[in-house]
C-alpha cells in the first residue's frame, strides 16, 4: 500500500497492510533544535514516515467587519526568556484586553480576551467572521505529497475544535465550568452562537479539501469535566458540527488531550469517525487502548496512544519499539494510527527512527 491508502484504510476503520504511524504535527522548536531546521515535509522524509501534513485553509474577511475590530499589540517585555504581549481590541461598544506570553517552545494566555459574559457578547457581535475560504494551500500540500500521505487540520475553530472547547479557551476553563453550572441557559446560548458561526463557515467553504478535520479539544476530557457535563454541553453541539463537516466530504476525528474512559459511550454517539489522542496513564490521561478497542473499536478509529515522554523525550529505541508493538497488540484489527499522544519538543531522533521501523514491522 501507498501511505495515503494506508491512512485511509485506518480512517475507514479497516486493516491496512501494516500499522500506519504519524506525529501529532512537528513542533517548530523540535525541527530547529533537533533536526537542523528541517521543514515538516523534510522531517517525514528523513524518518521514512508517511507524511501527515497539518495545513489550515486561508480565510478572507470584509474590510467593514475588520473596521469594527481594531487590534493593537504592545510589547510587555521579556523576563527569563518569557516574552509578554499585551493585546487591546477596540470595538464600537467597548475594549477587550488579553495578555499572551510565549517561550521559545510554546505560548499561553495569562488573561483571556473574554472572561465575562459581556466580553463574550462583544466578541460574538464584532469579531470578524470569514466571508470566504481559500483551499489552495491545502490542495498544494495534497499535490506535493501525492499518494504518500494525507493532509489534516482543525477548521473554523475559535481556539479549539468544538463549541465547548472553544469557549473554555476564550474565557478560561474554570470560568467556563462555573458559568455552565451557575448560568446554564446563558452557556447554552453562547455555545449555540459558536456553533452557528462554525456552521456558516462550513457552508461558505463548500467542499472540504482536508482529508481529516480535528474537532473537540482538551476541555472536554473527563479529567476536566464530568460525563454529565460533557453530555449536556458538548454532545448536542458536537453532533451537529460533525455531521456538517462530514456532509462537505471529510472525515472527522474527535480530539481529547487526556481522560475519556468514563465517556466512551458518549463519544460513540457524537458521529465522529475517529478518536484521539488515546493518552496513556503515564502521561496524565486514562486510556487503556485494549478496553477502548473492545468498547467502541467497531464504531471509531483511533489515533495516538504512544507515550512520547517515555518513548521520545526521555526514551530509548528499545522503549519506543516496545510501545509500538504493545499498542498494535491492543488494537489488532486495524482502524488505528499510532502516534505520539501530544506534541513533543525534545528527544533523540534515533528514538523516532525506532518508532517508525517498529510500525513498519507491525503487519496485519
């Protein structure tokens, strides 16, 4: 099989010729620090791995809408390698502020843009929404890799993939949980607002050129909210969004960064084709892949499962190989793409080479 055919077989919940593998996108820091500045394409080629390229389509906005959303960035200085940027957005009815910090590895918000219902409503009223979607860069990536791999990414997200996870990103996780408990009617209105914006973008974008679209997000994990909260504040919106994406010709994977074992029956109802990142206990998740296979393996394909801390960052080639073999045994009937359970920033390239070689040895 060619790489693309191999991935598609897994995404159809079928057996390929052997176990497909990928990384959860290449981090720029790792490419620069460990691979001498390679591109993501070059890194896949270097390791002999079928490419899974992450590309977001280009969005266009009207000048009128942009005129109601004036953004100003102010340098807040750098301390101990942490750079601070203060963000001020002026709308016709008020100012929104956020504080963003970044190290050489990653970035995070210390103040979210919409931390109150009023601020969220200002965002909902004035934040520019796409008026057009340009798929040319996605098509270019597909043409570049041809039969060797697939192209995937998120699509029309406002921080993460799905409405609940978006609002947790926009307002902060704790704030979102408290609002959901104290003002559930308001929260449902806000989630529906986000959903309708997503549906509109999906509609104007037409046929989706991505092979796989990522929805969900870590804020929906059982390590963050209860199964009952997920069923109330995630599931009904997920079902509508996922179907709309699929109706435009793509497959959908539901992304959860951590725990989900108590929610497997809920996920099997949201309509997604697949589930990721199958994060193991050693990394702070709760996934037991063999149990997931028995419970919902006939309904969803899986991506992930590999502990990159033990296998890549602090690992050995022997550890990396053994993990791949164990995961293959836990999901023996196909419908599985082995992948690191999250981003990684360090690690001897020899460990990644062992990971790839082991996947090639896991034949069906």
